C-alpha cells in the first residue's frame, strides 16, 4: 500500500510567465510613434518639395495675379477730318460691364450671372457662356458682358459690387460718327476683335477686349489710328478691384486722318442722287480730282448708320442689314459692278484709233441697224440696232451722238464698210489698260474687279470662244462687260488729264496728336495709257460736242465747259425696257479739274437721271468756286 502510494505522481502547480517589462514596452511604442512621425514628415517634405520646386512657378504666378496685375491702358484713337477741317469722327466715353473670370469663384458663377442678367436685361445663359469661353482663353482678361450701358445701370452695378465678385464697370471710348449715313461707306465702323483676328494680331499687342476697324478707312488705317497702348502695374483686392497703381506707362495717342472728301460737296452729291434716282435700288456717284486722283466725294445708296455699331448693334438689327436684298453694307461705288453702256465707248474709240481700225476721218454709215452673221443659226441674222438712224459719222461725231453702229463696227467689224474690227481680245486689252477688270487700289476695303470678257474668259465660262455678237455688245458696254462707278471715274480722269491712269486716294494727310504732319499724299500714276495724245484729244472733243450739240445737252451749263458721255445699259430680257443709267464727264474742258461719274440702277437711262444729277454737282462745285 505504501509502495503504491509512493509510485503516484505528485501534483505540481503550472509555471506563470514572467511579468512584461514596462520600460521595454514604452520604448517599443515610442519607436513606432517615432517611425510614423518620420514617415509623415517625409510625406509632407515630398509634398512641400513638389509645391515649392516642381509647381513653385505656377503657384507663385497665381498668387501674384491675385495681388499684382499688369493691365493695358488703351491709347486714344485718332480722329478724322474732312479736307476743310470739319470733324467727322470723334471719341466719346461709354460704360461697359465686364467680368474677370479669375476673380469669380466657380461656385458663385451661376449666382452672379443671374444677378447680372436682371440688372442688364440679358439671358443668364448668355452671360455664363461668355465667362466660360473667356476662362478657357485667358481667365485674367476681362470679358465684356454688355457694352454702352447707361449711367444709371452702371451705378447699380457699382452699388452691388460686394455681391458681384469679378464684375467691374469700365469706362471706354466709343466712336461717334457725326454725319451718320452720309459718310458711312467711307468711314466704316469699329467692332470687337474676333478669334481669328486676335490670333493674327496678338503679337502686335492686341487683347481679347480690343476694338478695331472693320470697314472703311477705320479698317484701312487701323494701325495709324490705333496708337500704342500703355500699361499699368496695379494691386487688386480679393474681388479683383484696383486698390493701388504701382507703375504706369502712358499710351501714345493714335494719329489723325485728314480726308480728301469735301463734306459740303458730299452733301450736295447725296441730295443730287436722292432727287434723281426715282425707284432705283442702287445709286452711286464719285467726284475725283482729275489731276491727282483724290476723291472729293463718294456716295453710295443704299447706306446705313455706322453709329449702330458704336452703340452696340442688336442681333435683330444686324440680321436686317445682312438680309436686306439691297445690301446696304456694300459700298456700291466700289463693290458693285454693272454694264456701263455707252460710257464704255471711250475705250472702244481709243482702241480703234490707236490700232488703226479707224482714223479721225473714217466715216461709218448708220441706217439705224446693221445685220451681223449669226454663228449659231446663219439663217437668222443678228440685228444690231442703233438708237436712231444717225447717218454718216466720223469718230468725233459718233461719240457726240453715241452711235451703237459706229462702235459696234469698230469692235466687231463691218466688212461692207471695210472695217475689220478689233476683236474681243484686243478690246479687252485696252479695257484693262484703262483700269477695268482690276481693282483701282483705293484705300478702302471691299473693292471688286468687275468683268472684262475675252476669248479665254468665254472658254472658262461656257467652254467656247466669244461669238461675233458678243464682240459687238462688248464694244458698246453691253453683254458681259461690268464696271464699278469708281473704275469708270478713274478711266474718265485718264482721258481728261492726257493719259495718266491715277490711283484714287481718300486720305490726304496723316497728323500726329500734336498736329504735326507725318505723311502727306502724293499722286500715284498707275500707268500711262498707250494711246497717242491726239486720239485722247479727239475723244475729249467728242465728249464736249455731246454736251454742246449731241445727246448730253442737259449738262450744258452756262459758264462751265463740261465734256461728258452718257450710258444707258439694257438689263434683263430683250424688250424688257429696263436700263441702268450712267453719266461720266469732266470740267472745265480746256483744263480739267474734276471728274463726275453718276450711276443709277434700273432707271430711265443716263440722259434722264444720271446726267441731271451730274449737272447739280457741276453747278454747285463751280458756283462755290466763283464765290
């Protein structure tokens, strides 16, 4: 029993783990915390390095733009005078409401646009669209929300500036055209720069908010009128408002223009056209200095008021101008071309004499018509009619009486009268010599060339050369021949001055803001006509005879020796009795000073409408000159 008891295993208590060392545990936790702090520090250091080193320039620029800005200071635009010192264009102050996208938080954009919409009576969506577009282009360039706002509206915007971050009222100069429609086609108008123009002119210092000349001399002389903008370095507050000017560079004012236009004469020409045009949709008149090429007056009807563009033309008004079938925005004196009718006989006469087709004594008989071979249907001859049976004529009398038969024979030939004819290509050569079929080079945009047909032209248009009937029609300014009123005026001046085809000019002088002349007009001869002086003298004599004893006696003014030529160009279907009326002439006959060219679309004819208008112009010009 005792042995059994001794062999039993005695119970022993389990060993417990030694208690943790609190000092050691504290050290471990500290090291973990230390590692986390170091890791966080490293992350912050990397981010700081990125902000300061990698993106430092970007954020530095952004911060400076929120504090310092360089803004352009527009230069005062030059003004424009007429030849006698009458002011035609001036600058007047106007209010414009703008938004600087960089100063307008995006989360408040809809709110601000809504507030502006109510004040300015504009759709909020339109305002948002303008702001968003400018954000993409240049957020630090203000966008004009509405130009030419009245003073009351401008004050309301200013009073609410605390609730309109980024919104500013700016005072800008706009153009005031003192004569309105009377001078609109010459002066033109200004408008805000568009994206295409900005891309082209950005390097020249233009901004997205600039205005520039769009038409007329405003466009042609944009560089001279604009001046050199200045700049200001300013401090702005959080809402983008200027609080301090740190530095300023003053702008250089634009130069002033002195035109060759005589304003009083311009008014007379306008009234002469209006009183004689009847139901015509288009009329134009040009008065040119025959010796220099200076434009003394230029009127085109229909017209428009260029002040519409200064005060902010509405979409409806703009659409009306664009959709008007009369095309009032086009200066029809240079941008419209019509068949010149018998005024073109000046070219046919010069070509026929110079090429030996006729001489000063060559007589052609006009029984009132001639028969021409019909190349399409020989069995049916083409009847080429004169306006009357004029009998035997030499070149001088043919011009005075405006014989179609005579100049049709000179152009196309009359075998039965032993006249071989110029042919279409030779006639076109002389027409180009006189400046037709090409731009005159006047200092205005929008000039067109007109049409002078040749065999090549006909081949391109209809696939075959000119017919004989085409040549006869071209010889009397009919058919496919079209010219502008200015082209005809300059060609007439070349006849009047002895053969110098001059470049027309509207600006006589450019002066700086102090009145010093920086440029003065000098006549420019485009070419000398290759026509003998005695032939040009014969043409001048024929034009004078037309006034004294021919078909232009309506301009036979006592005390003023006028030489002239009318034109009545048939238009539309045969026998429709629709005509374009022309007159072109010069005075005095012995020493030409001025050329007057008048055009009426779809009138009764040159002698009935254009010539009476020209008479009024000649009478005014020379009566004023006599005092």
